[in-house]
C-alpha cells in the first residue's frame, strides 16, 4: 500500500500542484479545493499516466477519497499482474 500511496501522492502533485506529503490515506475532496468534478477528471488522467492503467466509470465513482483510490489502483495492478502471468 505504501508504494501505491507514494505514486498516488505524485499524481496529486501533478494534478493539483500539492505537496505530496500533504496527501494521506485520509485525504478527501473536502481537503483539496480543486478536487471537484473537473478536478476528478484531471486526477484520473494523472493516475492513469502514473500507473499505466485505464479506469472505467465504475472505478472513477469508487474513487471518493485517497484510501479508495489506492484500493482501486491496487486491485487494477493485481489484475494486470495476474493477466501477465497467465
């Protein structure tokens, strides 16, 4: 989880120009003024570039806070790794 969080923090820096250390598992859109509906799209794009993943609408709807973002990303990364081993 720590490695994923570090990369998520990088994506937040890219999307919102935030100090990565200010982004924790407890961070929600209430903590980031620019994290509105349009900001969510920007963040999703940044996350896709950072992790080399593609998110669908269901994934984006689940990404309500940093903890959920990390959970969704970990799940996607596990699926990719499993597909590559198969």
